[in-house]
């Protein structure tokens, strides 16, 4: 079983290197790259190894689906800038015949917009939204967990819709004695079935991510390091229209790509301080986000993220604040619970 999955992962990596060398605005359904829950947001937005009972983490790596998530229900919400809002619902269950599964729906609403003609005359209002429906299956083989997620993604702008069919494939290795996890994920492999009216088909927002998490035996801290965009080394974009500084002769100083910056943009660092099973504090840093979303004269808190988890009886409340821009952060709230525990309490 492990050999078969390894062969498939090699084929997927080869496919990604050949067919997905695009970055930036050349791809569609970019909303699939947004963090789906508070925990992921607080760890830097990219993490494929943080195993827990929060079923919404399956969105980042299907191989994170495990027995602790059985019967777990998770609800997430974030209010971005202006009227942009995102919500997510996820649920996991285990069947003796069918194995372990999870299902989720993510919805992103961009609010209402004023529609005008070429002369600027108001013609009415229109809406824009994105959503995706996901189904995940995972199987454990010794210390390895192998998972696959099938997705249907839909984007809608003023009645015009685009639809894509995608899949995530991942594998996670969890050490049987130590708190050590290694994960590999190929995300958003797929095809745009229907483009927008009058538009050409665009590639999906593919990503290949490799990560590791480790908690020292006598330290209440779990550290994680995740590498993203593995299919392309140089992911730096320099805006040709952006004016730079002038040297002593009055000539514009062109910005150069540095090797250290090229490497750093691939990595996301996360940390979880485990005070107890009922209370945790989280933090993360995403260098790619900081470099891409900073202003010309300041970076502010862009790229940094913080969060916390508090468990009260049957409910777990997670909060995450991710700074996408120097102007401020976006606040994530995730509430999760075990539905079987709630049903037992009601019946008693």
C-alpha cells in the first residue's frame, strides 16, 4: 500500500513541475489558498503537520484526518476587510465498512457591488462569492496516514460562474513514540471545467508543501516548519512599474533578487505553547506574505500571526489573528465540539 501511494506521489510531483510553473494572478480559484480556520491562520497560514482533533485542519492536508476527529463538528468564521466574509463547516465520521471520512463546505462572500455602464450610470447591484464542497478519505498504515480530498469549487460574479474540479493528496508520518510528524501534500490538482463567460480557462492554484513538527520531550512547545511552492525555486515578483530609490547620480536603483530572500519565501514557521490540554497559545510567521503584502515604506505586522485555544467542557474555542497587511489583521474564530458527547448528555 505504501509503495503504491509513493509511486502516485512521485507522478503527481512530476505533473506539478511540468504543468504548474505559474504564480500570482495567472491562476484561478485563489481563494482556496486562504486559511480555513483559526488554528491554521495563527500558525502562519501554511501547515501540513499539526495533528489534533480539529477536523477543519483536514483542509490543509487530508492525511491529518485521524481517530481523534471522529464525530467532531467545526465551525469557522472570519471577517476580512470591508464586507468580505468567509465561513467554513467541517465534520468527520468513521464507518466500520467505509473507513474514516470528513466533509466540509467553505463559503466566501465579497459583499454587494454597484453596477454601472460605460458612462458611469448606475444600473443596479451585483454580488460576488466563492464556495467549495469537499469530501476527504484517509487510511492509516502503521505510522503513515494517507489521505485524499475531492473538491468542487465555484466562483460567481454578477451571475457569471466558473467551476473547477480539484483534488488534494497527502501523506503524514507520525512517530509512534515521540511527538514528531512529517507531512507532504499536493494541493489543488485539477481542471477548470467551466471558465467565466468569454474568458479562457486558467490553471488551478496548485501547491506542493512539505513540513515537519516536533515537540521536545520536556518542553511544552511544539515547533513546526513548512515549505511551500516546492515546484518553483524563484517565486519573487518584482513590479516593473514600481519606482525605486535614486542613487547619487539620480539614476533609479533597480531592485535585485537575493538568494536568501528566494529561500526564505518558501518557509513558514509556527509554534504552539501547550500550557495544558485546555489552553494553548499559537504564533506563526509567513515570509512570503510579508514580502508580497508590505508597503513600499513599511511592513508593519504583515506576515505575522497569533492565536489561542481554550477548551470549556465539550466545546473548544480557537482564535487567530493573521496580519495580511500593515494596516491591520483579520480575526478568525473556530468553535468545535464532539457531537456524540452532546447527544449522550441530551439522552441522559
